[in-house]
């Protein structure tokens, strides 16, 4: 019997020699083990083509979790749960061997036939792996089976639908866990609590009191060694379709009637359905795309995107997107949600700023330029916390107002893209909690919105590069807000 505290499971990782496994998955599983979230009855089977042995694989796992504070015996015990199986996913006979291995492990560990298949490899294989698992009886165990799928889930709505149909032949929607690692971040999960557990915010959370909401996710890094993937994706598919729209949905959704995955998802879906699609004739009034040129990052001179590798020469892929997203529903009519994300920006930061409208007659700040609107800032990374910007009397004689801030900082600091998000999501998958995974409906409505944007952009060639590395993006992104009488709030305090 699988208990909620220490569930027993075999996790099969497709793509176990890859970057994601090493940087995120092994450290996350280790943390679950270390924190007692999984007991001794678990095994991990790593699959990939290279001819590794169990020992080489375990060495790799140990390397991925090394840090000074770890105990060698612990690491050894942990890595002994890992098994490697050299496997080509395109070779249908490989699946028979996998089945035998799983049955063997299920005899050695009391995992009750519970299996997670984690697809940490290129998306072109997702559909066929799911089908092979079904056809070769790998889903027919005594316990539950779940399929975890990495992003990107499709390239546009049509390809996402095709992929979904392929997967759904083999797995039910409630067995499919589509990962969006932003949904595992502590402060992204906190959005709902901040909104729905605080009377002072929820009553004001609408178009009568909020003037605009800004969501920024900026990165210092460039494309690194992911040019092949990234150049076919761009910032819109890589970040906006998933992470950015998920944050918008959490900020804009109605309170669910219960905190169940179904109710939360149903409210998020309503927001994604209400996104105003981009009118091709007005795309420049709503969205800005950019690509980084050379510049300076962390004091070093860095290359522009097109100079990073030969295959990127002349590329018109966007590495930056800023946009004004409108949600056409009763609560949000007229309130812009400004989003921006990009590579090689000034700083690594993910932050949400909720700007409240000014009072009808401000007795203290007479000039527009002097005003200090109340802001609620949700710091997602690198620091975690919330800051509320208020106005208070300046100490001393006279009645002069000055801006002050109330800050709360979470103890845990989410180091950049640390395993914590994956750790929570893997655990949720093990215990069968789908709340922080994206349902097909969310994926479909997000793609429909993104398709309208990409289609509008496809009508013209961008003039790239248009922002230097180390900056906050193209000037047009500032103009986007200025035309509405706003400006981007700084991403550093
Ligand atoms: N890396 C990251 O930070 C992130 C990655 N993702 C997603 O995770 C997935 C994996 O990414 P990443 O780890 O970076 O990719 P990598 O290219 O580093 O790894 C790909 C893995 O797939 C294996 N593989 C490739 N072809 C086959 C095959 N025919 N049969 C069996 N195994 C095969 C490779 O091993 P071998 O060559 O030995 O066969 C390798 O283990 C992708 O969907 C990506 O979009 C999502 C968010 C972040
Ligand atoms: O999914 C992705 O996210 C990372 C950014 O994640 P973060 O947790 O570091 O904010 C991004 O670098 C990558 O291009 C994208 O695929």
C-alpha cells in the first residue's frame, strides 16, 4: 500500500544521461530522499542510448548531488537505488527488456507496481514513447502509472493537439503530468495564498482598484548551448506560452470554490479563455519582440545572439518579448497585464508588481510626477518574499508624505533555477497531486493566444538585434507602457 508520507515507486527516466536529469532531476530526488519524503522502497531506472553501466550511471548521479555538506555514506546509499538501461526509444524491442527490468526491481523493492515514466528528452519522442509503453504492457502493473512530460508541449496549437491525441491513446488525462517548473516555485505557489487568504488584497483585486500588473522574468544568461532548440522556439514559445501565462492566470483567476486541482484549473482556464487575441493590425501596440546584440554581462563583453554559433547567423528568432495582455472579463476589463521576458538582460529576476490606482484626490502628492502609487511586489527569484509600498508621514515638523515599504522575506532563497521547484513537482507527482501541473485545456488556450501573436509577427521581418546584452530590452518595451501613462517598475529594490 502506497502511503502519502513515503510513497513507494519506480521512476523511469527517459533521457537520463542528459542535462535536465543531471542538473535538476537527480538532485531533486536526492533532496526528497534526504528529507524523508521517499523511503527506502524506491528505485530509479535511467534510460538513454549511451552504453553506460549501473556503476557509471551511479557515479554520474553522485556527481550531480555533490556538495560540501553531504555525507558520503548517504550518497552511496542513495545512488544504490539507481539502475541504468541502455535503450534506444526508437527500437521497439527495447521495451520488452525494460519490462523485465521493472518487474525484477519491483520484486526487490516493495514498490507495489507504482511507476512514473518521466520523459526528459526531446519532445519529438513523447508521443511514440507513450504508445510503446502502452503497447508493450508497461502500464499494466499492479499499481498506478503516471507519465511526466517536459516542455515544450508542441510548437503551436496544431502540433500540441496532435501530440496530445497521440499521448491520450495510451494515457488518461489524469495520468499525464505536464511539467511547468514555474508552478513549483515557492512564490508562484504563494500567489493564491497572498490573494485568497488576505481580505485587504482580495477586495481590491479588480479593475476598480488596480491600474496595471507587471510580470517580469529576466535572465542574464544567453542561449548557451541550446541554440538548436532555442532558435526554433524563441522567447515566446520558450517562456511566454507556459511560465508567463501561467503566472498571469494565477494572478487573474477567480477564487476557486475549493482548493482542489479541478477547481483551481477550471478558474485558470477561464482566464486563458478570456485572453484577448492579438489583432494583426495592432500587434505593435500590444507586443514588442527583441533579440540581443553584443554588450556587457557581469562586467564581461559578450557576443550578440547571431554571433553565438554559426547556425544563428542571420537568425530572426526573438530572445525577448514584452507585451500588454488584456483579459476580457468583468474583473479585469481595461487593466493591462504587462509581461516581459528575455535573455541577456541586466539581471536575473522574476518579479510581479501590482500597481494600485491612486485615490481620487491626493492631498500630499499634487503633481502626477511626484505620485507614489501603492504597489504590492511579489518577489519570485532570486529573493523570495513580498513588499508592500505605502505612503506615511515623514518624521518631523509638517505634514509631508513619503514612500515607505513593508517587506517580508522567505527564509529559503530560491537560487536560480534550483532543484526546489522540481523537487516539489516530483513529489506532487508521486503522491498524485496534479494541482501544479498544466492540464490540456490550459495548454490549448495558451497556444491559441500565442499562435495569434506569432501569426501577426510572421507578416513582417524584425529589425534585429535591437537591444544590447546587459540592458532591460528594446526601447519599444518602455514606450509600450508610456503610451498608457505607466512605466516598468525596477526589478531590483
Ligand atoms: N535542460 C534544461 O534545463 C531543461 C530541459 N527541458 C526539457 O527537458 C527535455 C530534456 O532536455 P535536456 O536534458 O536539456 O536534453 P539533452 O539533449 O541534454 O538530453 C537528451 C537525452 O535524451 C537521450 N536520447 C536522445 N535520443 C535518444 C534515443 N533515441 N533513445 C534514447 N535516449 C535518447 C540522450 O542520451 P543519449 O545521447 O545517451 O541517448 C539524453 O540523455 C527536453 O524536452 C527539454 O525541452 C525543460 C526545461 C529545462
Ligand atoms: O523553461 C525555461 O526556463 C528557464 C528559466 O527558468 P528559471 O527557473 O531560471 O527562471 C529558461 O532559461 C529556459 O530558456 C526555459 O526553457
